[in-house]
RNA sequence: GCUGGGGUAGCUCAGUUUGGUUAGAGCGCCUGAUUGUGGAUCAGGAGGCCGGCGGUUCGAGCCCGCCCCUCAGUACCA
C-alpha cells in the first residue's frame, strides 16, 4: 500500500465511442437546421412535445422483447431494480403518451426534437447519440395528414436553401399486395422487401443478384442471396423497373423523335391497360442489350403518345402500376397461375390472390389521394415522385411511406423519411389507431452539409468585439458594451489578461467576429470611437504583402462620433450579412 | 457481426524492409521583432506511454500473440 510517489493519474480527454462534442461552429449550424424545421412545422400547426430520455424497457421494446432484441440499445437495471433503457427513437414514447392520455383531443399533432441513443457501429455522420426531429399526426386516417407532412418537409428544405431535394413515396400495401399476387410465400416477403430496399444504394444488378444466388461486395465479402426462383425474379424485376423505365424511355425516345402531340386521357388509359406490360418487357430486354425494342406499329404509337405526357408523371406511374396488376388478373383468369406453391388448394390460392389485388389496388388509390392533396398544397410535382420500389426498413409501416433525398449529398441516403403506422399505439391500448409520421436524423444531415459546405459555418455568434486597451477606462468600455447589447447586437468585450492590442485583434480574427470596436486614449479625448470591419480587412490582406502597407490600409475602419456608433454598427452588420 | 486498410507531435504523414544510443518533416500552436491594428516575413520555443497488454531479445516504434480504437466496404437497423 506504500506508493512512494502519489502522482495523480492523468485522465485522457476522450469521449465514449460513437459520442461526440459539437464545437460552436457545428452547434450553430445544427441549431439553424433545427430552428428551420421547428419554424416550418409550427407554421403547419404542429405543437412541441417533450418526453423522458429514459423509458421502461417494455415501453420501447414491447412486452415480449428478447435478449438479441436488446443488443443495440443502451439498457440497464436502474435504481429500485427497474429495467430501463435510453430511448432509441421518439415514436414509442409518443405512442405511450397518446395511449396514456385518454382526454387528449384527437387527432394529436406534435413535433419533437431530442437526442436518442443506439449501440450502432459509428460511421460518417452516424453516432451512438444523435438528434432526431420527429413529426407525427396521430388519430387520423386521412391521406391529407400524410400529404401535409410531405409538404412541410418540402418547405423545410426550401428554407434551408437546399432546393435539390426529392421525396420518393409509395405504399406498403402495394408491395404486400404484390407479394400475394405473384405468389411469394408470406414468410419470405419481408426478406424480399429488405432486398428491394437496397435498390437506391446498391443498384438494380445487386438487387437482382441478391434475389437469386447472392453477390460479392467490393471488399470481397460474400452477401448471401434469397435463392428465389427465376419466375419470381423476373416478375420482381418488371415491377422494380416501372419507374426507371419511364424515365429512361422518355429520355431516349424524346431524343429520337422530338414528339409534341396533344392526346386525351382516354388514350393514355388505353395505352396502360393494353400495352404496358408488354412494352415493359421489351424495354427490359433492351436494357439487357439482348435485342432492340422491336415494337409493333400500334405499340410504338402508344408509347409515343405516352412520352408526350408532360405534367402527368405521378399519374403515369400509378397507371403503369395499375396495368401491371391488370395483367396479373388476366393471367390468373386464363389459368396461368405461375408458381404459387404446390401444396395449396386452388381455393386457397384464389383467396390469397384476391387479398393481394385488394391490398395492391387500395395502395394505389391511397397514393392517388396523396397526389391530389399534394397538388392542393402547392407542392411542385417534380419534387415528389411516386416510386413503388420505396420500402422503408421499419417493420411497423402499414400504409404510405416516403423518403427524402438530397441530390447534393446522395451518399447519406434518405434524410427525412416516414410513413403510416396504424398499429403502434395498439401496443398500449389494444386498439388500432391510425397515425402517420416522419423523422429526420439531424446530425447525419449536418455532417453531410458541413462536409459539402452547403451550410454556413460560423465559429461564433458574436457580432462585435469591444477591445480593451486601457484598464483605467474599463467602466467606459462596459458602458459602450451595454449600449451595443441594448441595441440588440450580440457583443462581447475582450476578457483576456493582456492589454496588447495586436493580440486582441488577432483574437477577434480567430473567433471570426466580423466587427471590432476600438477605444484608446485618442478616441476618449475626442468623444469618438473606431469601428473596424474585419471581414473587409481579410479581403484586403490577400492583396497586400508588405507589412507597412498593410498597416496603412485604413479604409477598412472608421473613426466616428460616439453618438453615431449604434447606427453605424447596424448598417455595417446588415451590409456584411447580405 | 463479416472483409480489407490504418493507429508515430494538436493535424497530415515519413521512419518498420535488415531490431541498435538522443524518433523526424510540413502545417498549426506559444514567445519576441510589434502594448494602436489580423495577413506575410524573420528569430526563438513548447509539444511524443511510437494505440494497450503480454511475449521473443543484451536491446523493440520496428518481430510474435491477444485486445482496443479508427477508416472504407458490407450486414443488421425496432
């Protein structure tokens, strides 16, 4: 027990793995993002809710959580031996709040931004503690609720000066219905959806391979496949290609023909119902470079007509998807069932098929409703794309789903996404309650925007630094400081020990404050004040290499009467900020 | 979790091939030239458990084993 030297052990200044500090530069930018979201959602009438960071484990995980289920959350036994965990999302707490407050007027509309915690592997913009911004409408089945959230998301990105965003949206009912329509076994469907979800990131080839035998990734690691049979893979490929093909075909054929013909809605509808599935197949062949398009006269005309549709993109996709279903019905009725599993009776098969059709078509109708509401809400059509390959990973989505992508930072995937989850509140109340919501990962968005310099990055909020050269005037300095602050200008006084003026200006430069207010004995004698524009000074430094010349460059600062100070500062600030 | 790259000064990295005394560079930082002016320039200075633990050796930043961290890809993601 006798240590000769009791050297205090130095503690390494480190944070936990996956956690991070936010420097003023980052935090200022982050707060800007949050305040824009907040402003926009409040303008849509959503009110703030806040809930505890710690919740009972069953609130977060449901009554029948298992061990592996807990691997990715911070869970522990707290005081009084209560099993608890840090929340890993905000929706469960919302559901608990709604279920526990019976007097709450419904629909309940709230936003919430708060930190959440997950034991994930950290990566770029991915941390174990991060801020989520959530927005939800609980207790309404109206598609207007879905459309409204999408509209608010659009507005947010406009306000953040990120106009290159797109929302892709779909409906889980369509995929669920599709699986039943083409005879994918129920237990296999989630796997299929999971693979389709990778489309945006991994591309069509990778997805097709994973539906089949699997693939090898860039590091040489093996990714196992689902080993679906060929017939199903071909059908999935046709389905997946619906949106892509419209874009590709439109682009290609427009180049060739430069078509501009007026056509009627009937023509379009006719085209979709009668020709589309065949046409899709031809396009697929062409994409696979097996052969040319090889369309008949009639089909060519129909496609040409289709390509002249100018403002009907969303409708086009819906009609494509509809015709895909019609073709399945035709085949079903003519007895070409395809692979539905051998040990099912034809009665069972018909039942599943009918269910599928019902779900699929309901999904399309709901999307069409959202489409209309988006139009009423003045959301530009090119910003919202119906893309029936959108899945969303979360298991609990039951209806429309949507994902927002920023073209400027495609590598981070979707940035503000959500959908309809009709059974989450039921965990508490036993009753189904319709709800729709969306969630943004603020920190991932921030990391991407900062790295691409798409958001301003100031190191300080200070607008003015009052330098302090002469300790005998400290009362005067503070008087001036008060005056500036009272005028609503963010100001600080130099608090360092030194009176060395060079150091003070250097400090001002390094924290990035744009204006320095200077008072020495000369100014005091004349009742004046010197105001220096540090931003302009920085520009000037680029051109001047000689020190003497640099010191003489005085047009970046003025000496004025003290009474004019506030007016001058205000003008200068508004000039700098614009 | 899996596959691969990496960990040496605040940052970016050299040094590891072939083990050998005091571990280097650039940038940044501090002090001064310059206590009434940021940049540039000049002079000086501080700053290293060479990721950790164990092993081999007279001797390890370098070789061996285990672990940790990190970057990329990928899986999972309520």
